[in-house]
C-alpha cells in the first residue's frame, strides 16, 4: 500500500521544479514505484488523476460536491479554529492548502496542551460507510488538530473521497464533513495541504495531461503516440496508465458511453478549398457528443461533461429521429430566438447548466440539433473511415425533423461557392463556415488542417490593466492574470471588463511582472491593485453582457495580442465602443 505521504512528497518536489521534462521524470518514477507495489492497478489509476488535481474523470457522473464553505467547516471542526480565521488565512496566503496546513498545525499545537487526541475519529464513515462518531465541539475549543505523516494510504484517501461523492440526500452534508474531518484528522498538516487543494480542484502544481501522458509512456516504456491515442479514445489517464502498465494500449478502442475527445478545427481561408473541401455552416451554438445505446442516450458537452439530464428534449429527438441502435454522433446544438436567429452562447449555457425545472427551461429555450459526424455505428468504429463515407452513414440513420438534421454540406473546389455558403451562414446569424477534407479520418482531440474554420476577423480592443493576480505554485512570483478595463471619458473612470491570462508566453510573464511592479498600489492575498498605466491590445471571441463587471460587459476567450506602449490609459477603448462592438 502506497502512503499518501509518498504522493504529497512528490507534489512538494514538483512545486520546486520549473522544467516540464524534470517534472515528467518525477511523475514517471512515482508511477513506476507504484507499479511495483502490491496493488498497482488501483493505485496507478488514482494517482494518475490525483497528480493533475482530479479525483474522477471529467465525464464521470460522480462529483465530489464539496464547496469552499463545507471544506472550511471541516477544517474548522478538525483544527478547532473558527471558520473566520480560516478565511483570514486564505486571504493572507492566497492558497486554501496552505491555510488548511497552518490551521491544522495551530490545532495540533493547542490540542497538545489540552490533551485531545484525534484517534477517536478513525471511523467517521469511510468508503461505503455512513455517519460515524460525532465530534465533540464544533469549532472553537473542540480542536483536535491533525494526525501524523504517513498514516493515510492513497487508496484510503480516494475511498473517503468516493464516500463524499456518493453521499446524497438528507444528512449528506454531515457525511461529507465527517469524511473530510477524518482525512484532515489523520493526515499530517503537510498532507492536508494537498487534500484541501484536491478537494476544491485547485491542486495546481503545474502537472497537466501532457506531462502525465509523457510520464506514463516513460514509466512503462510505451510510445507517447500510443498513450495519447488511448487517452483520446477513453479519456481517463488513470485507466490509460493501468493499460500501459499491462502493455495493452493496442487493445484500446472506442466504447459506447465513454466520450472521445472532440476533433477540432484550425483557422483557414477560402483559398484552401482548391482540391475539394466540404463546406458546412459553422453554427453558433454548443458542441455535443451523443452516445446512443438503444434507448439509453447520453450527451456530453465540449468539455466532455455529462449534460444528459439538462437536455431531455435533445434526448427525445435522438430516440425518435436516429434510427441506429448504437451510435456515437457529433454535432452542434443551437438555441434559436423567435426570429429564427441563434441566441447568444450564454443562453445555451443556461440550458446546459440547468439542474432543476429542466423541462420548463427546455420550453423557454428550445434547442435545434445539427449533426455533422458519426464516429461509431452498430458495432463499427468509424473514426478511421473517410469523412465522405462517415457522412453517408450519418445520413442513413438520421430522419430529419424540424429540430434535428444532418448539417447541410456543399462539396466544392471553388472559393466563390465556399464564400456563398459563408455569406448565407452569416446572414442567418451563424459564425462562418467549416471546411472539411472529405477524405480525412476523425482525429479525436486534434486540431489540424482537415477541419478549417473561417470566421470574420474580430476587431481587437485596447484595454487598460487595472489589477492582477499573482500566479500559483511555481509561478507564485509571477503575475498570472490581469484585470482589464475600458474607459468612460464622461466620468474619467476605468470600468472593469474581465481578466486575461492567455496569449502570454513564459518569457513575457516575467517581463510583464517587472513592468507592472512599479504600478502596484496594494496587495491582498494574491490580488493586486494596479495604477492604470499600461494598455493591452486584446483579441477575443465575443463580447457578452455581464453583471459581474462594472462595464456591464465581459469578453469570451480574451487573449493578449501585444502591449500598446504607444497608448495612454485615456487612449484605451471607451465603454461606448465596447457597447457598439457588442451589438448595442
Ligand atoms: P472553434 O471553437 O472556434 O475552434 O470552432 C470549432 C467549433 O465550432 C466546434 O467545436 C463546434 O462547437 C463548432 N461548430 C459549429 N458548426 C460546426 C460544424 N459544422 N462542424 C464542426 N464544428 C462546428
């Protein structure tokens, strides 16, 4: 049994490393050590996710369901430190993990003087269990502090997290708190630091999918491409690690019910159609991947989260209009307004996120489904077939309906024809067109030239930087994201419009940190208030109305294009221009 401490030691080590290659080597050697233990399958599967800060795969319907207040309450009860002090610690350290560690150390120090021990709580409803001992004291004065290094195993931590996730209905909050108390009470403060971060999905030690994929390949002497392929097909690096350990990657294939990574598009131009491309509208909606297995229909979002429950109308459409018994389909749902034009993206997101009164919402915001691909049909994986063959299969199983159809396709090598399709798409309120190579295979998770997108070029915005956040983990000394604002010439105020953290290279990060150090007005936790001095040119996908920011707008997918050293803050774009670009 591998101890949880072995895992947290590795996390600590990684936090001190900046090179991805070195981090990969550390993760790989952890995986190798685990594979030599007595329960490699279970432990590899857990650790490969833990190290990315995940407990369950994204597509899994199982979720921890622990928000900050439940976590603070659990730490408070364990440490005997009031919640408000924990919140204060979080403000001071900017890190929930560090706050948990400090609080639990404090609790431990105090409990030594009051002789309280935590050993009475070792059965607080572990894996599969429920309830458990009630802690005496619920905050101040009841503190028992924390446990000792190395008492918890990785499997036990996961088991408790599973119990937390499975707790539902009446009394579930108490079960969650008790399991967390058990974990914090048994772990040492240093281990608790990582438990708190994992529970809130904020591990942030700089290990992402790419590193874990490479580490798995390295640990078990497998080809990175083979590991990647399996991951694209089954979407769980835990399972991929186990499969790689058994040298079984070749056997991995598409499975109905398990989302595969979506094929992506890169930017193209009309000249690209020479040679023959299939032009389709680029619908202004949200991507969905649908798995039909008889009457069992599951729908996954672009992030491969299971959104089936929020979309019963789409489920019914699939059941009645798709004649295949088993199929995996790719498409875009569009919400349309009374004028037949697509509604803004956030309206669709309201449908996707809806958990209660789903059918009322379905009536309010009806969805139309445009199917454009099929990856599996009645026992056959189709991803290695050419698009034009998949297209035939798709059409053969879709019975068109007012709200469901196979997206229209025009195959052409004439840029003028492609342009006409593009214009029609824009006139109908959609985003532009997709150009697809009719001979191409379906490449899960790949952004390549087989799928090209053409959209009108968005004008950029010049915005003033008014605040920022320090980064985390190995980027703690660098500013990680910037708060942007537009200008209101009437009031001479800078009105916030959102943050940007992408489009910034590692090199730029440190240059920008240096640049901004002279403009820092104040700091609180990780948040920095900046004197408005620097203007960023920002590209974005869309401007949306938003109550969150003083400007009343927010940017979707903002990206730094360049620093406009030539502009003063007052030269930044005005709120009026933002409103105009947003469409009124
Ligand atoms: P982008 O998000 O700008 O990279 O563009 C790719 C996205 O366009 C896909 O993920 C889909 O959500 C969306 N899309 C809309 N219509 C189509 C289509 N006909 N084929 C493929 N993707 C489409």
